[in-house]
C-alpha cells in the first residue's frame, strides 16, 4: 500500500508511466487520489497533501495532451485539407498545419479573418469563424515551427459534404434554400471587406441544423483585394473550381458565387427544380464577367425566385 510520503514523492518526481502505472492508469490515479485527499490525512499533513493532490489532478487531466503555447489539446477532433483541428471547448478550436510548408496558408486565414472582423458588419460576423489569436509554435521534438490559429465558432456543426453523404439522392430544395441564403450572407460579408474565400466547397460550408446556422470555414485559400491567385485547390475538388482559378488569375466575388452555386446544386441533387438549376447555372458561367459579382444583390434575386416557387418564407425544421 502506498504511503503518503511515497505518494507525494511520486507526484513530484515520477514520470506519468510510473505515477499512474501502465496496466490501468485510471485505477492508479484513483489509488493516489485516495491517499492524498485532504479529507483523509492528518491535520499536520493537510497543506502538503493538498498541494500534491492538486498537482496529481492537474497531471491526470494533462495526461496524453500536447501543449501549444498556453493551450493543451488531446486527440485530433477533425482532420481537414491541410491542418488538424483540436477542440478546446466552448466552441473554440486550435488549428495547426500538418506540414510547416503550409504555414503561409495559415497566415492567409489569419489575415482574411482579421480583415473581415475589422471591416465587416457585426450582425453577420457569426457567419465566419472568429480569430481568437494566431502564433508560431515550435515542436520540441522536431524543432519544426508551425503557424497556429485559434478559432471560435458555434458548436455542433456538420458540413454540407456530410449532408450530401447522408442524403445522396438530394435534399429538399426548401431545406437547401436557407443554407444557400445564409451562405450568400457570409460571402457578402467577406466581399465587402475585400476578401474572397477561394474554396467555397461542401467540406467548408458548416451548418447548424436546429437553428439554421451557417458558418463558412477554412479561409486558408483566401485572396484579399484581388492581389493574388488562389494558392491551391483542395484535393478531390479540382473540377469544382471555375476557370480563373486554374488559370491562376486573381479571383473575385464571382469566383465564390460560382462555387457556392455548384455546392448547392450538389446538395439538392435530383430534387432541384428547373428554375433553381437555371439560377445556379447563371451563377457559374465560364466567363467571370458574365457571372453575378454581388452576393447581396444575388440574395435578393434568390429570395424573389424562392417566393415564386414556394410562397412566403417560413421556418422549416431540418430533420436528418
């Protein structure tokens, strides 16, 4: 049986494997916690036991986690195109590129989100992630330095790609309509700040089905003020991009609008009525000059079309 002195020594000097044991770490933690608990020791030892108990608890909570600056993270919550996301709780995520060569794309995201937050209408900022902070982190094992972005958003989101997989025949256009409308709001917010997303794809359009929320994520491919070309295409989606991206020409709002229309027609699948398909086709014409380039104006046109098709707008619960 472990004595109080032995437990204090283990907490202060032993590594995790010795401290908790390798066969049943949780049982090892409970055994030490019982020895060190302030309510179970003599009054003379209460202060030192309390300190050791707190240290033990903190070490158990941190077990199996990795430190990124002041943040500690556990397992990867989501693996994206080029980065891993770790859940921090309270709707916050830590995003780190898997390869240091993609640090510049993380810089793009931080710059784009900062620009939108500074110039965007506060009413619509929840349609994009909030940049909590960005910093460089050096891996103590390899010495590789990566750009880390800490992002805030609403929890319990699923991607349009998930919806397409769940409903391979298509989603009722009346359900897809509110996603399309809110996606255009996100684009209108960004475009007025001079930011083009550059990768409006099903994987990057996240929805909250109960309250009809939409968040457009992954701004790593963003272009500001038409000063550059989209730096890369997402694997598996090459044919979803309009011609100007493959020609490495500067994208504009019409680039995002075309990709949004492609994503929404894919979401509706075989249920899309001819009028909505024609509307989407007009958004995705080959020539950028012939496409709509104002998301807010396009939203008004979409609303007019939806009213002609389905009547006055009303809330429709989306059951999956």
